[in-house]
């Protein structure tokens, strides 16, 4: 795994990021720096994790503060524009096309980044670059054997891999994963962890994850939120030993 060097500029950064819902401060003045490797965001229910993700990816507009991607301010940009700039995201609930094949799910995402994305009369077979990308992603996420399977017929763990593959097919420079192992058994969890580890060798990965064993195993850096505020940040060993984190989230883990 890779770790962020302090003298390197972060690929994604927030400054005093704040979001309120009425009197509730869901995210309060969060300063986040994301570099290489796997950066996990954890915290108990209601800590503000998903709200933070929605602010980073444009699904919410902050009440205060800024978001920067590669040094450029992206605060308030719509989700599709942020995606086009290079931030891929998967959601806690899979966003696959259930009636289409695994291959078609990946191909549609890949075609959205091609110069032929608006050429509706062109045969899919003529999109050579898209086909190459699709085949590459299928291999990367380990779904070659299921390429022609209807997506809704995949086991849940493989649907999560497909969801990640769809994000990868948009050619991101950074990928955000919202609870990628939620609801999985140990075998599926190991498969997804291996996939995330492979991806993190090429791209920075930011993830929300409730499974603390997963977080401590795979993360290079962990940010802990509590009631919308940044409680702690550091390496897995630092977070494990942090008394405030143990009290608020880990339960003496």
C-alpha cells in the first residue's frame, strides 16, 4: 500500500467544509487531504460520512467551505461534471443496470467517456476503443467468466465488483467507494478487498466502511468523524490506539 507524503499536494482537499440541515450540523468545518493509497472515512451512524461523500461528489452543495480537486475548486459543480473531471464513485446501493449483461453495464460506462458517446447509430462493434476498455475492466474486476450474465443474476458480492467496475470504466483519477463490503460474507469481502488493494496501486481510493476489520486491514490513512466533526486522523495503528476513537466508535477495540 502507498502512503501520502506530507510534501506532496493532495489530489482531493477540503477547507472548512460545512453542511447543515436545519439546526443539525451534519458536517462541520472538515479539512480533508487525500493522497495516494486507501483513505478510509469512518464513524458511528449519523457521524456525517455519507453527507461528506455527497459534498465531495456534488450531490450536495456546502453551506460553507470549499472542495478542491487537483488544486482546482470544484465546490458546487454538478455530479456529472465532477465525474467528468476524474472522480469516480460507487454507492452503498448498487447502481447497476439489472436487466443488462455485465459486459453491457461496463460498456455503457466506458462509452460515456468516448468521443462516440452521442453517436447512437453506430454499432457497438465499431467502438474499438470502448470494447478494449470494457474487456480490460472485466479482467481487472475478475468478471470475465460472467461477462454475458444478466447483471441481476450475479451473486451480491459480484454485483459490488460490477459496481466498482462501472466506476473504473469512466476512467477516473480517484475513486470513492461507499461501504463496498456492506452485507457481504467473508469470501465476498476478501474478493472486494483484493480488488480495492489492486486499484489503490494505480488510483487513490476513498472509502466509507463500517467494518472496522476491513478499515484497519486495507487503509493507509483513516479519518474519523463524530457528530459531524473530525475526531481523529492518522494511520490504522494511530487510530486503533486513540482513546477518543475507542470511546466513540471502536468500543475499546
